[in-house]
C-alpha cells in the first residue's frame, strides 16, 4: 500500500445520502459482520497474531528519524518464509518451532531508489524462552563478531558488502533481529543505533503477553469493529496480514510504503487510532468528523494529483488520477468520508472507481 500526503483542509460532511440511489454495480453493500465470525483456524489465528505483534515492533523513525521511508511489513509464519530474514536463519527458527513473526524495514530514501541508511527489524515468537535462546545460538556462525556493551547476550557481527551490522537477541519467548547500515558512519555510531533499537523494542515486547497455539485460535478477527465496515472486493474474509488486516497506528506505519514521519503527524493531528485493509480497500478511523475531513485528501497526494471528478451522487468524495505511471499501481483513487471514517478505493476504470466509492459509502452507512 503506497501512501504519501500533504496538508489540505477538509470540508463539512454533507447530508446523509439514501444509499438505495447509488450505482454500486455488482459490489456488495452489506457489512462483513456475518462473515467476520471469530475464526478458529490455526492459520487464520497466526495471521491475527502477526497483526497484533506488528503494533509492538519498533518503528524505524524511533531508531533514527532519518530512516523515515517505510517499505511495508513482512509476515512470518510456518510455510510463509519471510523476505527480511536470511533464509538460513529462518530454517533454524523453523527447526525450533517458531510460531509466527513480522519484519519491517525503514530507509533514508524512497525504498526503490535508496542509497542511504537502512534498518530492518524482525520479531518472532517461539513456544518457550528456551526455543528463542536456542535459535539465537544456532544461527550460523559469522565472521567479524561485535560486542554490544549494553546487551551482552546479543550476538552481532559486521557484514562487509554492503557494510552493515546484523544482530539478534532473545527476550523471553521472543527473538529480535536487527540489520542496520548507515553509509559513511563510524562503527561506534552504528553500534549505538542498534543498541537504541533494542532499548525501544524490548519494552514493547515486555508489554505484549506471548501466545500459545491455543491462544492463536481464540483471537478476534475484527477487535475494533472496523474491518466489517471496509468494502471487500472479493469473497475472501480469511485473515491475512498483507491483504485482509486491521492494525493500530504502529502496525499501520509498518504496513505502508511511504513517509512514516509525515503520516505519524497526520494520524496524530486527526486522532486516527485504527486502520484496516481489505484486498485493495483502505479504511481509517479518526477521532471525529473533523478529523476525517482533515485526513480525507491525504491519500491522494502526491501520486494522484491529476483532477478527477467525484462520483455524481457523492459530492464529498475526492478523486484523482495517477500523475505518473507505475505498473503495479491503479490509475484512479478516490477517498470517501462518512462521519469519523475515511476509506480509499482504487481502480483503472473511472466508472468502476465510481461504483467502488459508492459501494464503500453504502457499506459504511449500513454499518451504523
């Protein structure tokens, strides 16, 4: 999910629209309430646990404010090998019965063109503390070990090409891994940043009770009543940390591709406390109607700057056409506001984006 933004004032909420008059095409306008029953599967619960954990992973900007560009999250689960953890380390974690985990990356520049600093943080949970400690000790021995004065139980080593410091530590049932590089920085500076990452990450995990396998099958699917309000573009309602998910603000900032620093300011200013994503549809829950009006234009900037008319019967919707081509991005994006909620829909066809926006408005109205 790519999001950037800039400050634009909102407008008052228009009068309630009779949703029966909206052209929603073939899209469903019924909230997902009946579909989002408390799921009981281990695989679904694992995805919910990943979302829960993402809200307790340190942000790159809390390690170094210059590492402000998010590169999305990387879910980790048995049968779902991660991209942000070395394959040989994931194999060791698997042998020690890893339950789930999540990775997040922050960069100094746009991730697609970054030549500056970068940090990757991943956290994995194991059935017990012994398994977490054993995993750290069984990671393949590497050259150039480094001592972290504040964390003597951590392993750390330099990786020469490109120059970066890799480290891991067990904290109860959790394993924390950090990879950090800052081109041109002195080694002492990089060591200090890794120790700062641990200093911020460990308290987050201390506040998060670990889960058993039985716990995984009891996690609620929509704990904050936001996912059911989100337009579902398919028939899939199974939890998926990258496709059908709900997050608090830390998890949202990990999830997005974009300027985390900017979006932290936006969610703070608007009182946004919850985010959901359902196969291309995004939803924000803000403090109140004014917060929604303040947030609504943000997802259109800067990528969707070309003006596009809103759907005829949704005057409060805001739409834009993509200002520059990108193969994996849709041509049109619209934002829809309903009381304290702001939704974002996308499509390559103008008529389809209108129908999606109308259907999303109807789902919100029908969710009250």
